[in-house]
């Protein structure tokens, strides 16, 4: 059995609909879609990143939301792998942003950890990244309220630790997949929200 895909909104804690966790209602009328998937292991999170990378192109902004240790960097590692960029994606301790050039002729991956980015976008522009953001895929951890001005379109990725009945279902999925390495506390719920025209025509569900 494969991990269940929920087309309907997730339960309240994860639901990005209409609450103040998702203030940016699209300006252009309902061009917003979302899909939720259960990710039982860290390896599954990396693999999800690889698949999502197939959707990404220059100019895209991906915003990762989730508590400390949720798996944002793990997902980004998969994005980097899928995009075919140079250098290991890590959690930067002393740098706010790191540029990973493409190993082919694709866009570079700009990985931003905005946790300590107090001033938001202006500060980011001061980073002297040596690449043009519209020609890059920009992935931001902890970017809420800081980098939205970059573009109206964005792919939001909300990662949460699964609780209650969902954890049980995910555990079943993990066991059915023969994965003995994981544990119930490893299970994550990932909700993808495509905001804006850019994402209106993309089939997010087919990539999760
Ligand atoms: N299902 C899962 N998905 C992602 N990571 C998982 C999962 N299960 C366990 N893990 C582990 O949880 C940790 C996630 O760390 P990661 O650095 O990716 O989180 P983060 O959200 O980037 O944290 P931070 O907010 O500190 O940047 C890793 O050690 C990873 O192996
Ligand atoms: Mg991180």
C-alpha cells in the first residue's frame, strides 16, 4: 500500500485555508491548489524533494515552513539532487544563503536560511549572492513575512509532525513498505500549497 494522498484539506493544525497561518490569499482569484502527503521517513522526505524538483524552474520561490527539525533541509537536499546542482545541501550555521550552481545548464539553487534574517528582503538583497534570483530556484527556510515580495507566486511547503490517527495510518504505510528503520516519531505530514498563476496549471498531486 502506498502512503495515502489526501486531496482534501488536512485537519486544523495543518490546514493552510483561511486562517492566519496563510495570510496571502491570492490576488488573482482562487489560483491556489494544495495537496497533503504523509512522509514516513527522512529518506522519503529527500525523495519527495527529488520529485518536486521536477516541477521547478528558474524564477520559482519555494517557502518551507515547519518547526526546528521538521525536515526542511532534508527536503531541500532532495531538491538539490533533483535539480542536479553542485555541493551538498546542509544546514548553514554561519551563512544565511548558499548558491549551488547547476551541474548541467539548469538554474542554480539558492538555499536561504532566513532564521536570522531580521530585516527581510532588503537584507537578503545585501547578501551579494552573485546570481540573479529570477534566474534561480530560491528555496527559503523560515521565510514567512520576509521574502514574499520576491514574487507573487510561490510554492509553500508546510511540514508538521503527524499526530493521532494520521500517525497510525502513516505507521501502517511505513510497515507495509517494509521499512524497519523508521519510527512513528519520524512521520511527517507535508502540505504543498501552490500560490499564484505560476502554480495554477501544475499538477502537484502527481509529484507527491
Ligand atoms: N519523515 C522525516 N522527514 C524529514 N526528516 C526526518 C524524518 N524523520 C526523521 N527525520 C530527521 O529529522 C531531522 C530533520 O532535520 P532538518 O535539518 O531537515 O530539519 P529542518 O526543518 O531543516 O530544521 P531547522 O529548523 O533546524 O533548519 C533529520 O535528522 C532527519 O533525519
Ligand atoms: Mg534547516
